[in-house]
């Protein structure tokens, strides 16, 4: 289980206002739905990369080095356009550009938030704005100049009810170079507002407490006001492992709230941190949640210091305060090095629900976070004829492109037979009133290609009903239940002559053989 945190998320159409995502989903399926689990486990579905990837590649002098390592992507509820506020950087072509520290990139000192627009979320354009010039280019899609420092990690909130200033942005402003501008009140997050989402005005002072780092995710909740999730390094533990080329211990996600967006209060407990079930190499970068019927889904950015890579993991929560992982393996992993995402998968805010699918936009870098091998740098021999850089605080250029990945919203993970084959798994629900209602399930079952093995290996699901004393009810035994086979998004369970549960029914016992139960619902 996860440590405490309050999380509410916004819908894709209006990220500034929390909303419940319906889209045909059954209530969230979690371990507390069951009082007993035997020979069952959890299956997490892998994301499907968009066939149009990469959606945006760098082509202008200010973004040729990378587009989209982080930012906000959403459909604007005001003009219905898709908007992407992404970090862009110029190209760095050779290490000779930095002769003193050939392994140290200028990437962080060149970041600028840029605006991209789209009619369909796939084909994107660069609007010609008058905010910032770049060399001979008098019109660019750059939002902020570097006079007030670089800009990165934007959270854009849109409130259509605010007729004067419907757009609000929290964005990190920093100074990484003596020759470039500095933020007016030092490094930190600043608030901006806009009438059109293109031209922005700064509001108030710097926000640097408690979020004294980068990677903040801001949104607005009707009860708590402004909510921020931010990443800091927690104190390391003996079980942690940091390779010699990593200098940031135990990345963890924290939470803060504010009624006015200026004065922030730290929650006493962090949101996500490495626990006893995580590999010692695992760290947490950020949590981007989505409210669904019965709880919250969370897309978690995982950082792996040994390989210097980022990938995505799926989490779930009843109330947003205790998090649970169906599987500790990634739901979207890195392709080979050199492909987009082969180094890092930087997810953007927010989760997008479109045509029954959950989309995550991300900046996919071709290389990892830090340089590990460089014969010109100080190194350490780690054996096996391998030598690695023995100090931190160095980065590779984050050469990235905007991509997206998606899942069927109603089938992100399932309960399945743990052993597979002919072994039947059993799951007994927690007691609840079932009298007179129907039981609907969302499931798929596996088939066999061999007719001779059909009786032995064909998948199915059956359900048995129990009374308040835990005894099976006559007429609703397992043998009385019609075997459910195939692919069913929503189908009612049938017993002999009835699909309604009797007055005495309190629990349902699922029998799964080569079956994946994505959800169940009890209703009239």
C-alpha cells in the first residue's frame, strides 16, 4: 500500500475543475472488493503507442534539440482546440561545444515553454505568436523569453467561468547561466494568467515553499483549493542503491495545498516513495491521477538510476490517500535506446479521455538521463571490463519528441488466475447487500487452438452466491452458473432460470480459469 495523500484530478476538457470520468467504466476494482483471494493475481495491460508517433519533432532553432520533455496537454474547453505547452530546447550537436565538461549538457539552461495547437490531438502546428523572437524569427511559438530565466514544467489550468482571465499557469523559472536572465525573485515556481492562453502576465511572488525543486503538478480542487504534487529527494535508506554516477537519493512525491495559490501547507506524509516491494533501484518522479467511478487511477513516472531511464507504472486508490499497485512492472516500458522513449518517457499533464481510450502524452527521449560512459571523464572500474563516470551532476541533451500512448479506459488491469492453464483461481467478494440485483462483469477468456484440449484449457468464469453465514445458496451454486466465455464488456451473470440474486445473497465467489476479470458491478 501507499502512504497518505489526497488526490483529485481534473477531466481532460477542464483540468482546473475536478470531475468524475464515467466513459462506461465499471467501479474501480481493488483488493478491498474481496475478502478472500486464492490462486489469483493481477494482470496489467500494456499501453499501445500511437502509430503516428512521433507527433511533434524538433525542426525550429529553438526546439531542434527536443520537444515535450514535460508539460501540459489538453483539449481547451473554450475554443475546443488541443493545446500543448511543452518544454523545448535548441540542438546540441557535439560534445566539443562544452570542452571543459564534455559530459555536461546545456539542456537545462536552454529550456523554453512553447505552445503547440491541434484540431485532433495528432497533427500539431506552431502558432505564430509575438511573445518572443528568436534570431531572425520575429514570430515564434515561444511563450516566455529567457530574460526572466528559463521556463519549464508548466501546469495550465483552464476555467471557462472566469470570463476575464480563464487561463492560469504555474511554471518553473530558473537561472542556469551567468549570461542569461534571472527570475525576478530567484528560482522557483511563478503564477501567470492569460485571457487567450497565448499572452501571459505574471501574478504575485515566487512560490518556493514547500516545493523547493522541480517537477510540480498543479491543479485546482473545489474543496481544497490549489493542490500541488512535487518531487524531492527523501533521506536515503540502507536498502537503497545509488550507482556512482547518480547524486540524487530516493526521489519521492510529496503533496501541498493552498487556498489562494500563494501560501502553501505541506501534508505531513509523502505520496509515493520506495517500499519493501520495490527494487532497490526504484525511485518515484511524479503522480498524475484521474478520478474514476469508485476511486482514482494514477499514472506514475518511475525513475531507475542504474539505467538512467524513466517509464510508467499504473496505480489505483479508493480515496486518493492510500495507493496500491496491481503490478510493480511498467504498464509502458522503454523501447531500445535510440528510439523515442528509449531513454526517458516524460509524461505530460493531463490524462486525456477520448473515444473510450485513456491517452497519455509524453516526451520520448532517445537517450537516458545522464551520461554513464565517457573515456574523457573521471571514471571507476566496476569490473567486467566496464568503466563508468564516478560523479553526478551531469546530463545528456534531452533529445525528445512528443508522442502518445493509450489504453482502453475500461480495461487497464484485471484479476486473473495466477497459475494459468487448467488451474482455477477463486475470489470471494466482501459482504454486501445483493438482494434482487443483477451482477454484471467485464471479462475476457482465453481459448485453445487445439480442439482436443478445449475441455481442459478453454477459459471461463463462473460465480457462486453465498448467504450471510458464508454458505452457498441452493440454485446459485457454481454448477448452477452458466459458464461465461469470450469477450464481454458488460454481461449479466446467469444462474439456472434467473439473473437476479436472491434476498439471502451477501457474497459472490468468482471462479476463474484462463479468464481476466476487469470489473464487476452490482445494480438493478
